[in-house]
C-alpha cells in the first residue's frame, strides 16, 4: 500500500501477482462542488463520483481475485454500510466464493463511533476457511479489529480485509486493510451505503455531509 495505512491483517506476504494499481491508494484531498441538484442541501461536495467508484471497485476486484485464487472463500460483509459496495464488488469477482453478512453497530452520537454491539451473527461456517471481510469505511479501526478477532476465534484460516474508504488520521486502534478504495481526510461522509442516522445510504456518490444537517438533527433530538 502506498500509505502505511495497511497494517496487514495476516503475517503472510502479499501475493506477488497483486496488481500495482491496487497498492496505489488514491487519496482524495479536495471536494468537487458538482453536487447533483437534488442533494445540494445534504452534502457540501462530492468525494467520489459513481464513475470513480465503479473504476476502483473493478481494480480492487481484480487484485482480490488474483490473490484468492481457486479455493472457495467466504466474503463477510459488515451490515449495513457495506451493502452497496459488496453488491458491486462480488459481481466483479469470479469466485469461487460464498457470501455472508455480520451485523455490527457502534452506538455513538451518529458521527462518532461508540461501543460495538453485534446485531447479526454469521450463518456460514468460517473455520478453516479463507475469509475476505468487506466494510464501507475504516475510521478508528475498532470495528474491523473486533470483527477480525471474532473471525479468528471462530477459526478462520486466512483473513483479508477490504474497505472502500480509509480515514487514516482517525485511527485509534492499529488496524489497516489489505485492499483500500480511497483514502480521505477526516470528513463525515454519506452515500453509497454510508449513512447519517440511517439516511442517505442510497446516494450513488459519496459526499461530505453538511454540518447544518447534523445541527438540525441534533435540534430534532432535543425536541
Ligand atoms: P471504526 O471507527 O470502528 O468505524 O473504524 C467504522 C464504522 O464507523 C462508521 N463510520 C462512518 N459512517 N460516515 C458514515 O456514514 C463516516 O464518515 C463514517 N466514519 C465511520 C461506519 O459505519 C463504519 O463501518
């Protein structure tokens, strides 16, 4: 990985077949003001467009496919934020793979992560299997590191991690990911699965949530 954000989740050396483009994680440092008219009141700028997401998902999938090879692996996607991302990602993978979901929620104030609670357990057996964990965003690192701990305790053999977004400046736990879509600054983002109070997951792009939206939601809560 370009930035040292990627503390490998397994000590195994990366596959020499890994595509170079996946190791060069694009860093987004500026927002595009070209917000679709319908969403101008919600986001102040676009972080990644639908076309950029499509291209990057394709690159990530190529690298994952060549690293995992022919032995069936389990894709474990974290609910709810990774749903749109994993749906696009698995359609770019040839497999062989099986897909399952794990529910983890952090209870904070909506923009800060708090204590982790499992809301849905895995259905598939991961003992002795290769696993790819997929999440929307790596922020403090607490969620991914807890899920890795759980998968290890369930006997998963080889665990790789893939996140669409990485906010390295926010890290609290020493945790990276093996495949990263984009690195972003400390912005609170919504869209393409990412929510604020369960809203805005459906946006086809990723944008920075306007502070006024957060302030209005806080006023609603007080009432
Ligand atoms: P941690 O801090 O455990 O966070 O790495 C991972 C989870 O926190 C949520 N998160 C966000 N959600 N916009 C969101 O909609 C953000 O900017 C953001 N940052 C963190 C997310 O659910 C992720 O899985």
